[in-house]
C-alpha cells in the first residue's frame, strides 16, 4: 500500500521513466488480415510482442506494467475467436510463469475470472500465487476486466463490509473506497499506451487514468517492440504533468 498516492488528493512524484505503464494491445486482427492471415495469427504474434514489451519495460526500470488482454466486452467476439484466445492464454501462462518468477516479475490478474473455464481459472490462481523472492516488477494482466465492472464490484464489496457507510455517505472518501478496486494499492498509471490507431479508453482503468498521460500510436500490437516503447517514453518525457496546478507552480517545484 505504501506505493499508492492518489493523483486527486495529492501530487504524486514524477520520474523520467514512467513508474506504471498501462497498455491496450490493439491491432492484432488487422495485423493478420493485412497479411491475408487468420485473425488468430495476429494474437499469436501478439504474445511475442507481450514478451518483448515486458522485457523492454523491465530493462528500463518500470515497476508496474498493466496489459489489457481481454475486456468484459470481448465476449461479444465470434465464439471460435474467444475459444482460441482462451487456449492462447492457457498456453502462455504455462510457458511463461516460471521464467517470470525467476526474473523477479510478479504476475497479477485483475478482472472477473469466475467467468473463465475452470482450467484457466485454476491456472490463473496458481500462477498469481507465486511470489518471486526478489520482486523487481509487477505485471498485471486485465482479463475479463472492465472499468465499470471494477467500480461497481468495489462499491458492492465496500458496502458489504461496511454497511454503516450507506447511512453516512460523507464517510465514503477516496481512501475508504480505493482499497476495494482491483488495482488497490498500486500507483496510478503514469503512461497509457494504445496501439492500433484508435483513440479511446475502451472501459479500461476508468478510475485510475484520472491524470495519466495518454499516448496513441498507429503501430499494430504485433509490431510493437522496445524501440516503440522508447518512442512512447520519449513522448512521455516531453509532457508537463501539472495535476491541476499552473505551469509556473510546476516550474517552481510546488
Ligand atoms: C486486440 O486486437 C487484442 C486482443 C483482444 C487480445 C490481446 C491478446 C494478446 C495480445 C495475446 C495474449 C496476451 C497475454 C497477456 C497472454 P484486436 O483483435 O482487437 O485487433 P483488431 O482491432 O485489429 O481487430
């Protein structure tokens, strides 16, 4: 919890490298169809991009990387694509978890995992239970996640635990509410990246993106790599993060 500073109740410390990067990995399907390949080939190549980007962020000292792997709305896709994605998640978890842990990367999954098939659910629980001895990075995968789902589940859990709050709404403060969110205790993302050319948040971390810098690129996710991360970080370094203050205040370090 010590890591957490709300950007709306205090001004967080800002470094030259984003401490927390959150990514919407978009464009797998278009990458594939532009090459006359089935959409699924794009997802398979997308996993390679995940590996490259985890490594690039790790090397650059990013403490938290959060990836949007499957949204609450992705169930609307054709059933065979959903089934193939589930199989890919299972295979990727099985292949990668030992390596991640041995490098000090802790895996977390946020989202409503009850909706997944038991095999995937069990694998998620097993993989996320591994706590690396020497933690260097936290990799959070958002799976069956939606920002609205998260806010609602947090409200429900908070009121279930503290029924008295319903009679005293003024006691519902940020510090009282935040611990119930799926990203509880994590620093808010400094940098949000969306690949694939669309410029929208798509129900990702609605609460946490309050003061996050947004970066959109045309690059399809399977083509994203360390150089693309460097370009995003270079853009981030140009930003003046005011958190509601004036530019003069930021310059004076206030
Ligand atoms: C968006 O591309 C991508 C997805 C919905 C799935 C993301 C999954 C991966 C990158 C692979 C596995 C990841 C992990 C963390 C194991 P799209 O299909 O929406 O592309 P399009 O917009 O071009 O159709």
